[in-house]
C-alpha cells in the first residue's frame, strides 16, 4: 500500500512546552499546523523537575489550573560540598513546582483547541527540500506518511535529529549534563517551603543534586552530572551515601522509577534558523545553563517561533532571511541572560570541592544571603547580576569565585 502524502503549512516536531506553544501560536493565526509527537502520551515519560520562577512563568504561560501546581516555594537551602548551608528565604512564594506531565498535556489541549492537529506515536525521521520551496518529511509510526510543509519547527528536544541534519551547531559532551530523578515519599526533615540544593564533585560532578518537595509530602529527588560521569552511579551514590541526603531518605519509598535525560547547558546554539526550519527549546539549547531549567525560555521562544512561522506562511516567504526574525527577537529577549548564565556555570560548577566550600564561607561571612534574598526573578539571571553587582559583598563573593576557579575557566 503506498504511503499517503499530504501537505500542511507548518509542522511542529515534539509536543513539549515549546512545541505546543509554537503550534498554538500558529493555529491562532489561522495557519494550518500539525504536531508530531513520537511518544504515545504527551508529557510522558516526564524528565523535568517542573520548578519555575513565578513572575516570569506567569508572564509567558497561559493561566494554569491549580491542580497543576504541586507546591509553592519560599526559599532554597544551598549546601556546600562540606555541608555548609546558605539559606535564601522570602516571606512569599517565589517559585512553583509544577506537575510537568499535566502541564504539557494542558498546553497540548490549548493548542488543539486553537486548531492544531496532534499526531501521537509519530516520529519525523528525515526531510528533503523540494523544488517548490517547501520541504518533504518522512513520518514513521502510527501515522506513517510523506508530508510536505512550508515551515518546520523542531521542538524535539536535546539531540534533535532535524536540527542536526539542518546544520545547526551540535551539542558537544562538555555542554550537556545527564540528569536522574525519582519521586519519593516518607522523607525525613524536609521543609515543604524550601528546595534543597547539594553541590559536590563526589556526588554530582559538574552540576548539583536537589530535593524539591510537594505539598502532599512527596518530593522529587535528583541530580545532574557532567557527560563524562556515569549518572546512574552518581545518583545511587547521592541517595545512598550523601551524609545529609541519605539520612533524609533512610525510611523513604520510591513511588516512581528513576528517569534519565540529557540537558543542554552550554547556552543557545549559534544559529536557530535556516531555510524553512526553526529550532526551539532544548533542540536549540534555550535552557538556563546554571540550573538546566527550560520551561520559561521554551514558552517565550515557542511563542516567537510560532508567530514567525505563521507570518512567513502568510507572506509566502520561507527563506532563512525571512525566518531570521525569530532569532533576532528571542536573542533580544534572552541572549544576554543565557550568556551570563553560561559564564556562571563555567565559573562555579568545575570548582574543586575545597574551593567551593571557601566561597560558601566567604558568602556567609559577608552576609551574601541578605543580598541574594533581594533578587526578584530567577529566570533573568544576567540582569539580576547587573543589579546586584552594585553591592560590594556580592562583588567580593563573585571575585573570590572567579579567582578560585581561574584554572578551570581557561580550559572552557
């Protein structure tokens, strides 16, 4: 039986945050759009902790049902490798913990309600350019077909094949970390108002570990580690051997299987557009290098990608020069923050444990926690740094970190 062929204006690969947002933006402009999702259910498997800063999230996200918000967080306890805590606290919640699978499903529903078509169990395997200025895609799975479209938005995540074939920058080992996370119940000594962050090369080399509590008494426990580390072994060591974490988990029970996922943390790829194609979200490495969070950037960049694609279709112009508007707009919005966060990641996450302990000590002695408690938005960290740099205590803390980490910085 021949494979059916059809044509559509815009194809979105992947139905995560950025893909669903992009598709909804296209559909709202009365341009035909289909989302192809390789899995059988939107949002699953879920790899993300769903931890977002409230101000930026509320600005870029559609209003969410209360059932999606699993907790409201008022602060964080940062633990140095040697166990020195630095507590950041606000009187009101500053972050939300989302049910990430439910949130993805909610965004997909909004996209469909706006007119987008969602095809599950459908993987875009390859593409080729046609003589009429469009591109042809080969789709495998439940909806096997050849499909032509005018603009393709790649929102398929880290290691996206379409973006790789299109010639966008590849993500090297040094700018990808691998994460592991599990949900647990019956933890001890965990305050539901605080996330807990754990640094240490012996447990999470090149990144950090976390405990993110929910209101129902359960929590998300995970780590991310540099690509050269065995994240499964690191995770087992973190939950079983870390002197603080293992005590909290001693009588706990895992209620989900561990999930493993790569996260791009090197800052955005050099170019996110070409003829007929845009890359968005993890596929473009539009992820906070300091924390691995990508929800807010995925929402904003997905919206811009969808608007750009729809306008290109309406103008009947799909060249790189026309689609460049997407990159100009998102870099104007986030480019500096991604650069600053990439610098901070290289500054801090390669430090030997003894140096990071010294920085924690300096920060405590200078009262840096009082300065950090004045930050208003955890998602725009570049701009936050500029505003905080006026305080000499934070400047000295960052200067100390810079001096201590100089050997690692020259090898980036």
